[in-house]
C-alpha cells in the first residue's frame, strides 16, 4: 500500500477548491452569456421545486408544530404562553424554515444532480457533449443552479407559512390560544431584518446545493462506485456548507440590522 | 490535422514524440495493444485533453493554445464516435442524432426531423427514431452514434474502436458504414481499432454506389487509391506509418508478431 503523502493530500484539496470555485463562477457568468437553456431551466425548476413540495411542506408543518409544543411548557412557566406565535414566527422565518428546507432539498437534489451528472461522466456522455461543441457548464450546471436558487426562495417562503400554520394548529387545539392572538404576535414579531434574513438564506443555500451537486457529479470517476461516492459526498458537503454559511449569514445580517 | 512531437504523461509517460499528418480526405487507422494511448490521441485531437508538450493543429487551428470556449466552435466541425457510443440515455434516438442541430434551433423542426431520418437511413436504422438507447442492441447503438457524428457532415471524423466487443457480422456492417462515409463523402478520419480484420477490410474494400454495398478492390484498382493508411503505436510511440501493403512487407519483429 502506498504511503500517505500530506503534500499530495493538501494539493488535492487546493485543486478541488479551485475546480469548485471555477465551476461555481462559470455557472454564474453563464447566466449572462448565450446560449441560455430556458427549457432545461424550467424542467429543472419543475423537478426541484414542484418535486420537493411534499417534503418541504411536511417538514415545515411538523417543525412549526413541534416548536409550539416544545416551547409551550417553558413559556407557560413565565406566564407568556401568548408569545408562542412570536417565537414560532421568529424561529421559522429566521432560521428553521430556510435551513430545514435547504437540508431537505440538499438531501433530495444534491444527490440527484451528483448521481445524474456522475453517471453521464463515467459513461462519457459529458465528453460526448463537449465533443459536439456544447459547454456542459452552460447546458447542465447553470440551469440547475438558476432553477434551485429560484425554487428554494419560494420553497423557503412556503416552509415558513406552513410552519406557522403548524404552530397555530397546536396553539389553538392543544394550548387553547386565541387564533387572533397567535397570528397578531407572530406578525408583529417580524421586523424587516428578519424577513430579509429569511429570504436571503434560501438563495445562498440554493446556490450551494446545485453547485456542489454538479461539482461532485462532474468530478465523479471510477464507474458506478465512483458515482455512489460522489452522491454521498455531495449530500454531506452541501449539508455542512449550508450549516456553516447559515452561521455566517446570520452573523453578517444580525450585525447589519443591529439586533 | 497535424500532430507535432506531442507528449503526455499521467503517472507515467503515455505518449512520447507523436508526430503525424492526416491530409484532407485520408483515413488513418490507429492500431496498437491496449494502453498505448490510441484513445488519448483522439481526445487530444478534439482538445478534450491538453498535451504536456508539442503542437496539435486541427483544421488550421493550433488547438493546444485554444481555450475551452474557443474549442467548442471548432468541435462542431469534428464528429466523434465513442468507444461505448456515449449516447444520451435519457433522450430518444432522434434527440441524440439531432443533438447538434437542436443546439442551433432549440427544437426539432420538420427540417431537422428529415435530416435525422436521412442520417438514420445512412446507418439503416430509420425505424428506431423514437426508441431510447437502452432499447437498442450494442451494434445499433454504435450505428446511432455514427449517425449522430455524421449528421452535420463534419470535416473530420474520429472513431474510437467502433467495432469493439461486437460480433463479426455487426462489425462488418459498421465497417461498411465507415467505408461508405470515406468513399461517398471523402471525410478525413482517424480510426482506432483492435481488430486487424476490420483494418484490412477497410484497406482492401471500397463502397460501390451502384451496388450500394462494400466490395473488394478489383484488378484494375490499387489499394493505395483508397486513401487509407496505418499507424501503429507501441509504448506511446509511433513505430509504423504507411499503407496496408507496406505494413504487410514490414520486417519489424514486433509488427510481425502483432500481425500474426
């Protein structure tokens, strides 16, 4: 067995970061270059957006519901049960809605992109595409990135809404809260900065999900085993990057809006 | 196409000092044992990989100095048939064959449909137009790949083991198509093959348009007229370049053993 070389390992990591950065940069610059694959983008939007609706709705609903359930006992101790709506709204809109939606879509679509593009790579379909004068980054990567960013933005909003509804159902049926009280505190709790934070996170997460999925797919090698490895790595990397970037976006925006 | 002193290595040197010319209208058959860099030469010719050193000139363009974006335009004049066909498995035969044309128009128009049928007629697979690659046999997939490569009538065709892993009858059908392309359209081509029989069939047969089939070269015709030459690689170097007759006369012990 060959000895492990730290230098080679470091070089490989730097090379991977460089390759990813170039691909991610190209996927963005392609938006402003011809040809634009509108039909491919719409198809991906349908696959990613509409296809992810059930898991996003279910995740959002039960997260909101469990949030209301878990916090009710603590709030009750302080006699602040009426603040349940505020707590659910802030938690869902600022944090849980975008992050959980991002993680769900990463699990579903980063893996899908990595396996689809990985299979194309190992069966020489990517080379065939290049050989026919078609840029894979334009044809395959940019439509996925654009579609994921746009769809995750709307899925994030939907998740917030469904989460608030889940919290409301628990508050109304189990905690006996007045509906008007729940929705009023929820609405009043949200400030401009909270909404901006809730809307900007899915955009960044969408870009991470698609670019990471495509990067691992296009760098797959070693047959079907390589495709499997690329798929796993894509989900892991996308999920970790979502959580890491979530921290930095939160820190940046809390500083910016002076919370 | 011109290769000048091209070298490339991965963990070890794969190609060294590769120099040859492919004049317009000529067919060059690349032969050699597995791992000698034959497929790599095709990928270099397309600019899919860059050499470590040397120059490659294709259709008047020095491709070693070109960026990927510039190469896309050049590649539209080159057709490539991959070893395992590399058809897009989620698209129908029609979409695969029309791929380059759809890129230009965005959709399959009636004119494109007719051109697809014409290309499929050339490979005698007109009836497969709405099928998916998974529904075709290995030989049919290679023929569809040929149709996809020739639909735009490129100036250069590259074939990577087009008959590899196929039965002799199917192989012969594919060689006949390649010979037809050579003799009807006079396209320059570079063909990698492991099968000696296929290579010599190409060098000793021509396509008779009247009979619409491949026939052996007759008494009044010289095999040299077929514009087909051989190039043999050994350990990443070219050890022979010439016609079939010159190859058969060659006294090099390695080549004698390779041919036997």
